[in-house]
C-alpha cells in the first residue's frame, strides 16, 4: 500500500487524481481519494505488458504501465523507495517464470467440484459439428489426434473427409509444419462448401508427399458440385517463396489435382505488431490536430492491414 500517489490523465490536461495504490496477489488497485464518489482502477497483473520507470519530475517518481488490453496507467509516486518497490513487485507478478506461479494454480474457488467441472463443457465441438450437419456422407469426426499425438495445437477430435483414412491423415501431418494437417473449420451444408485450415507444407523447392496430395484431393471430392478447389495462402508471395529456402513454402500446383492457388498478402505477426504499436502511439497523442492524427494513422499502415484481412474474408465468402 502506497499513499499519496498521483494518477495522470495522458490524453487531456485534466488535473491529476490523488489516491492510494494497493498491490494484491492478483491486481494493482488504485483508489482515487480526491473523487467525491469512491473511484477504483483495477489492473490485473497478467494484463500488464510493460512497466517503465520514467525520469524524476518535480511531482515525484513516474511509473508508466502499458497493458495488453491497450490500457495505459501513468502514476507518480512521492518516494523513490516506494516507486522502486512497486516497480520490482509488478515485474515479478506480471512476468511469472513458471506456470505454477500463475494465480490460477493457487486460486481456490468457493464452489463445488461439480460446478467447476462444468467449465469444461461450456464449448462442445461435437454440438457445433452437428449444427453444420457433421458427420455426413462426406465428412467424419475422427479421434486420430487423441492425446494430441498428431498435432498438439489441434483439438483431440477433428473433422476430415471420409475418403481420407488414418494413414493419409498421419502421412499428411508429417508433411505439414507442426503437424497442422488440413482439417475442416466450417461447412455450409446447403451446398457442401467447406473451409479448411492448415499450415504450410514442408515442400522446399521440390519435395512432395503422396498422402498430402491425397488429403487435398479428398477435400475437393467432398464437394461433388465443385470441379476445383482454391488453396488460399494468406501470406505475401515473397514471404512464402523465402520460406522455401528453409524447407517449407507452398503447394506446387503441378502436384495437386484441380487446385487453384491464390496469395492474399497479409503480413506476418511481427509487421502487424509493429503497425499496432504505431497506431497506439498515435492514439496516445495529447490533443493532436486532425492532420497529425490522420498522418500518424496513415504512417502506421494499420488500415491497410485490416483491409487485407477483410479482403481475404470477402474472397473466401464469395
């Protein structure tokens, strides 16, 4: 607990609040003592992205907290010792070294074991598959990924074409990055149009895999009314070509029957993150002019990235 802590408004010139800072096992809590009605600001430790000590000011020792949900908290603490204690404590609490240090492992909910176990039943994949009319003549639910043996980032039960046997599924997984085979994400049962997801193939410059080719053929044949199938690569083509040098890449149209390849051009996560950071910096500007805001927005590239994502969605929907 630290008394007489100021909380600054980073976006306006409003007078700083004065209150008390509390550090609990799970939250950083600021109580505004200057407000007529008790006003509290709660920040979950695991929402904290960064904690930064800023240079000393006439008001005290500033502490800047950026959260993963884009919330920014700017505190000014009177004593250096108190500021350092809060800083080091937040670093430790917001960046656990072991999974066991997460609060979920020490949390003791006041409810019965039966009620707690209900949480595992909130999402039932089989119910969602049934909504889409699965299983049917062309698609089936398989437990080939039981205990996450084939792919540790897919659920234990996945939907694959009936024509693809276990050997084809496993063979295809060995030819896909991290074992992410083509599996069904969505089926429009009115016309059997399907959207499947997968990772890039380990094709390099010339490698091929019979089981993977059979897998894609089975997916195409699961919609008898379609003479061909689109393979949509969301990356820029240059990125996909560069990955070939690392033994990955993209499907060779010569090896797969009746596919049409299309690159969408969505940048990778690092470019997206950098663009988002620039956008946040623009949004954190104090009283910017419309010209400055629009220039910063354009320079961030964020709207171009969003358009690329939306273009991909429109293409798939059509």
